[in-house]
């Protein structure tokens, strides 16, 4: 082990000599004397049994063996720097840019109101938030964390549950002035139902019932992308539709929307809100700071 550690030191010094372009400059960068640097390189040559450098009083160049060895030494040096940076991320305070993606509705209704508190707690953190009503590829698109409703996260991702989301069937008072409120899921076949996005728009709506889930195929004159778009059409009195509870709650409290069929609450396609991230980022201080904060706030305030 001691010999291995000495070789690692010698390889690191050799890589620095090549990178710096000479023994003197390498010594200055390493905080060593030029003679100590030269001894490290000589010991590496002796241990490997090959000459690594052509040296003269004015120039230095790599031998063929030196070129091959340097390529590996450079990789070791890069790995050491990466390990040091990773340790710094884990041990230090969260700092730098954190790229986050969430749906438009969740971002506006729940995430944006929480960001000031997160940034006040971690002043060296900077959040780059992108709101999208589609699934994203974390690695391909460069996101650190994605917040999504899904009961079955990809096995390629790490997932931290943040809570469960309920759903509400609702409509605006102006719509209900023109149409009798449904009392049973089957009544929805007589209503204009605002549906969200393909392929979900092709699926029957499901509702809780004493005898088990009830499925109803609904129809309407609008299919839109995202819960916020559904909400806007409901507020305009176009029809009835299903919203996540965090989207509907303010409008229900204000009377802008009315909850329908409370005895038959809708069953959304997904109930679990998850923070998704690459397994390699599991210990990252920025990722951990965001997720711990969301767990604290989303569960601590009693919201789903």
C-alpha cells in the first residue's frame, strides 16, 4: 500500500511536469523544490524501468514510453481532482446553480411560493427553474432534479417521495347555471368534459365508489396540455374537468370553482409526487438541500 501511494504521488508530479512544461514551473505550482520534483520523476522512471523524458539544459520532451505513461497519469490526476470536487460538494454548504424542472401547474401553485425560503436558507444557491408539461431527460437536458407526479419512477433514476396528490372534479358557477350538476359519474356523459393531453384524453375517467372504481368515457370540445390550461377553460365556464387539489384549492375557496360529486372523488392517473434525480447526484449538497426543504414544507404544512 505504501508503495502504491508513493507511485500515485510520483505519477501526479510527473503529470504536473508535463502540464507545466518544465521542472521549475511544476515545482512552483506544487510548492516543492525543483530537485524534489526531479527526484519524484526519477523514482517513477526507475520503478517503471523506462525513460519517460528526454532532458537537456534548455528543453524537455516525452519519450514514446513517456507519452503512454503520461496519458494514464493525466487520467489519474483528473480523477483525483473530480474526487476532491465531489467531496467539496458533499461536505460544503449548497452553492452554485441547481437546475430544476416541474410541471407548469405545480411550479406556479406550489414550488414558486417556496423558493424565497429555500434561497434565504441557502444564500449561495442559485435556482434555474424550467416549467414544462412534459417528461424530461435529466442527463440529456442537464437537470439536477425533476419534480413529477408518477407512481412508477424509472429504475434508472433515484426517487424521493414528497407526498400524495388528490384530485377534484369541478366546474365554474357560470357552467352550472346552464347545466345541472352531475351527482353520479354516469351523468358526465351528458356534460362537456375538458380533458388533458394525449394519450390520457383517450382513457376513461375513474371515480371512487362504494362498489369499487367506476370508469366513464367522457367527451368534450377541448383537449389541452397541462392542468393550468384545464383550469383556465373551467374558469371560463366551458365545462367540467379534473384538477389536482393543489391547482384547484384557491379557486374552490374563492368560489370561482365548485367541487362536484364529493361522494365520488376522481382517481387521477398518478397520485405520488416524486423528486427524481440521477443516482450519481444522490449525495450532492444542492440536490439534498432542495429535496430536504421540499419534504419539510410540503409535508410540514399538511398539504398533500
